[in-house]
C-alpha cells in the first residue's frame, strides 16, 4: 500500500485494532475477521457502537453469504474475500476514500437539536436517543422544515406513504413518541392544521 501513496499502520490482534481505530485519526480501516483477542466483527460492532464512522473494508477468507451479510449489517462499507486481486483492493480503497464526506454532512441541526442521518440518533441538549425508523423519518422532515407548519397529510405521506389511511391517528401517536424523546415543548401543535418544530 505504501508504494501507492498510502501510509499504513498494521496490528495483529483485535484489541489493538479497536483501540487504534477509535483513538487515532485514520481515513480507512482494512479489517480481517479472523483476529485473535477480538474477532473482526466484534471490533467492527464496538467501533460502530462507539460512533466511529471511518470507512471499513473487510478483507477475509470467509466467503459464505452469511458472513458477507453479517459484515455489512454490522457496519462494514465493503467486503472482499481472499484470495483477492491487489488492484481490486486498491480500487475499493480509493472509492471509499473518495466517497467519505465530512461528518457534518450527515447532521441536521436546529438549535441544540441534532439528528444524525447515519446512526438514526437524535441529540436534544445533552440527551442522545435512538429512534425507530418511523420516528427518524418524522424527525427528519421536521428538522428540514424548522418553524414551518406541516399538515398531518404532509407528514403522513412523507413518513407512511400516500396509500396510508388518511383517517388514521398514527401521526399524532408518533408525534407523542418523538416528544418523549426530545421534549414536548419542541414540537408544537397547530390546531386544525398539523405540527411545527419550534426554533
């Protein structure tokens, strides 16, 4: 890799891989699953749980579909099986580095309310909370339209789709769920119309 302009750091066990990836400023991690100490999937899950977002390319001898799916669902950005062509690995590394964007590109902010588009977590002041898929979609449209009144029909079509029953109270139910996580005062009810995220 160094011949191609990359500065590399190699470790031989999962514990060291986790500590270095979490504690130092790397651009990308090439991760073997068969590591002593912590295996590669454990390292990957711990990094994602610690909100480490650097790109991870798994490079391993495990080529079963279940291994590939498990790696990607655990947060890997790419998966390569051994034996491999070195030129292909370089191409995949270049692709991941090119696509890497600043972390702020994945954050929506309104005051002290911050929605992370990657992790589906929302921060309200000092409190960080995980959101369900519906709560996340509802929070996203509210944060993209701060201080704007959004009708129940707009929220229903954005979060649940046009084919959802317009007479349903599901919007009101999920607004209550979201209020419990970010504070009731942040989402205002506009009687007869819908809801507004207070700025």
